[in-house]
C-alpha cells in the first residue's frame, strides 16, 4: 500500500569512499502530505517517475531503528507531513 511519495532532488545521494551512499538534500513529500494511512514497516522502494521500475529497495524504521531509511514516525496518517530523517545504503560488495 502506498503511504507516501516524494520527489527526490537531482543530487539525492551522496557517495562515500566505503561503498555507502547517504541522503543528500531535502526529501519533500508530493503535496507535502502522506498519500495514505498505515504503519510503514518492512520496506520502501525508490521507483522511476512512472512508478514502473524499482531502482532501490530496503528496510524502513523509525528514527534510530537501524533501517536503511529512517522516518520521524512509522505511523502515518493521510494528509500529515512526513520526514525522512536519514537514508543510507551500502553496496553489496563493500
């Protein structure tokens, strides 16, 4: 179930020498509010503009929960603001 969508800035990832990448810039929700209501547990996906090709997927948790993507709160209500506090992912061979 889609809970939120965001438009990523052109420079959305910061590369590091250790094979990891981290969130860069501000990730704002489309319309500045969540699209649906529910609990964001398990996974996220970063899709192409058409929503047809998944480029990256990983785990999602609340802040300090250890997920690849950490949200200010995993309980989401339609129409509420949502903050992606952090995002990082490490290359499989790093």
